[in-house]
C-alpha cells in the first residue's frame, strides 16, 4: 500500500507487498525490495532497500555524504534484508565514483544513529540510540555499539565486540571484547554476546585468556601475541583476534588511555 501523499520518482523500482507511509519521498535510483515497510516522512534516494526491512518515520537514507571532497559523483547505499532503521536515523551514500555505503542483513539502527559515507556494517550489527560512525568505518558481524558512542573515520570495530554508551575512539576496537571509555579501552570479554551468537564455552575461555595476556603490563602487544600463540589453545576466534591486531593501521585500543594513544598509528588529525 502506497499512501496518496507519497512522492515517488518515476524511475524508482518498487516490488510487491511494500508499504509506504504518508509524505514519504522516494527519489532517484531507488530499488525497494518486497515486503519493505517505510514509515511516514522518510526520505530515500540512491539506495537499494533489502527485502523485509522496516524503516521508521523520519529516517533519511541515501543523502549526500558529509564530505567536502564529494563532487556529485554517482554513488549509493545498499541495505540488506530484514533490517530495522528507526526514527531520524541517517545513512549517507558513498563518496567517490561508484562507491557505496553498505549495511548487512538483520541490522538494527536505533533512533538518531548516523552511518557516514563508505561505511560497511556486517550482518546483525546493532547501533543504539545516537551512535555515530565516521566515513569508511567498518563494523564486524554482531557488534553492538552503545548509545551516544562515537567512532573516528576509518576505524574498524571487531566482530561481536560490545562498546559501552558514551564511549569514543580513534583506534580500532578489539573483536569479542567489552570496551568502554574515552578512548574505548578493552576491559574484558563479551561473554554474553558470544554465547548468544552460539560460541562455545571452551572458545570463550580461550578468548578471555588471550585478552588478559594482551592487557598484561608485562608485555607489549607484539610480546603478548607471542605468549598467546604459545600458551593459549588457539581457535578460529583467537586467530581472528590476532590477525585483526596485526592488520590494524590505526592501532587497537587494548590497555590504558595513555597506552592506547601511544600504540595508535595513522592518525589523520
């Protein structure tokens, strides 16, 4: 059902069983897959909305990136299946010819969240109210971003990480960990989140041991990784954590605030 007050571009592709509320604006280059529900006063342009996704009133998807380098080139947004995008959430399209901002399946973007240009969210990411991620940020599978938390551009947030509300970071966030503060320092394992995603107890215990070693004042990060590889029964999660740290370009926020900034690289102030 499409409300009579909705404004829809002639080129928009709208599949079956789509509901579009009052005063919705559907602009250029939009594809709405079947079963999508779009609440009143939402604005969508240059976007593909995946099957079964719900968009609450006043959400804005596909607007121009907040990037001074953007010159009007053709870009877009791709949103996966069965997402829920709440009131006043914003998802900007990519910056740079033929680039995209991408959101995976079953993601929840709560009210007032902001996903900037060229970000990538893997499946089942949750962003609580007011969480904001800068351009080119990547968010791993099943990560939970607390309310009013803020992330610098080009940051990587590891899979199944959880970050407390009102935290902020310019560094990468360790996967499988609980992080909090300014900057958001790893402070333990996200045991509840891991169990909910089906990770077994043996694997969780190994992750916990690896994080304790990484945070130990006895070792720097390189030394800690060597100790983990010798003393911890590694599994796919511990191996992914080590690879995440080794591949970081900005540094990973593991220890104290002071130590976190010392280990950071690639700041572009």
